């Protein structure tokens, strides 16, 4: 994940990612003539700092996203891209609270192809799993995840994704990793208005034009292998 010696390289990590998302940073409205109708107010910027993560949880998530998306010639680090911020906003909102998640049971253990099967909202899963992950790392490596070496972080995440780790309280580590991985992908490629993909860096990296209505002509023009240098457009750019 972190470098060319890691088990999960940058291109492999990004290879399975679909481009998700909607929305971008708001632009200032031009000054209108005195007799013109006042323009709609621009969306308020997200509040500074984390709204869900507690300090120790923030250390874990920042270390995790920076390990999974390290700074290199392609992009800044996961934290600098805003992935941790994206996850924090998602967990503090309706999705994190499980607004559309069935939580009435019964709760028998499901099979791998049945998807998420735990009686926990995403926010509750993150809170319990991060605490359990740090406890596991203290027992295994003598320190919390954020203080582990790159090799130790890699070992932990690989074993978590492979279902080899059960966290405190019987929480299946693979379920947590699956959600974390999905959220990292979303934070990498979603529209910047959600906190991630800062400056549309991931869209520029892969040549994705954003919310352009029709990209068919670009596909025809650049299907000979030439790199398409996109100037991505977000939803807020079109407002």
C-alpha cells in the first residue's frame, strides 16, 4: 500500500475504484447590477476540523488513509487530498447514523456475498473498530496503529482485509476493512464538495472530466492511447 515493496501497490489499490461522486467547491457569484435580483447565496464551506472523530480516532484514520494513499508523483497523501475529512463528514451525517440501513435483525452470521450483516450503524462500527484496531496493535506491535511502522501497518491492514483478525467484542475485522476501503475510494474520487478529492486531484490524475454532460467526443478523440488532460468540472462550478 505504501510503496513498491508493499503488498498492495498504488495502481493496484486504485485499479478497482469506480469514479464515485457528485459536487465541488463553491465559486463566488459575480457582482450584479443594482437593479438585478440578488443571486442565490453560495453554499457554506464545511466546518473546520472533524465533526465525528475523537482525537485518537483521527490519528488512526489519518494514518490509515496516508498508508493506503501515500504521497507520491501521482497525488498528495490521503489526508492532504481530504479523504479523512470525507469519511468524518459521512460518519457525522445521515449515512453514518444508519438512516437507510435495516437494523431490526435477526442477526445470524452471513456469508461473504451477502454484504454488510452487523447490527451497527457505520458510525458505531467505526468507533468500535478503531478502538479494537488500536487494542490489537498494542498487543501485537506494542503501540497504537498510528505509531506503527509502515511494515506493521501493512501487515495489520492485509490481515484485516483477509479476515484473519477479529477485533474486540467479536467484531469481524474484514467487515470494517471493507467499509473503510469503500470510503477511501469514495473520498478519493467523489466530488470535492464532500470534503475529499481536494482540488479535483484524483479526477485530473485519471483524466475524468467531472460532471460534463457528454464525454463521448473526448473518448473518440483520445482512444488512440494519448493522455486526456482533463479540466474537471464539479456541480458547484455549474451553478
